[in-house]
């Protein structure tokens, strides 16, 4: 394009295709916005899944602790 700088016919042909550049830029901007929205939604879904997994892990830890305490109490009553 730099070599065609003095060629007015080339510049005129670029002006005729200028609406394509506008639509292309608009399409690129639209795709960029869609990508940001999509990544935001994926991030929110991953955070919700992570919170659910942490809750499940804590529930299972509590059940294991209760079973260990019950076994410990049962073991102390049989030896006494």
C-alpha cells in the first residue's frame, strides 16, 4: 500500500471499499463484546461450581469428623 501512495486510482478503489472496512470493524467489535460476555458467564459458572464443591467438601469433612468422634466415644466406653 505504501508503494501505491501516489496512485489515485488505487486510493479511489480503497474509498469504494470503505463501507466494507466499516462493517468489518463493526463485526470485529461485536465479536469482541460477545467474547467478553461469554468469558464473564463462564467465570461466573466456574465460581458457582467451585462454591458448590467447597460446600460438599466441608459437608463430607464434617461427616468424617462425626464418625471419628462416634468411634472414639464407642472405644472409650468399651474399655472402661
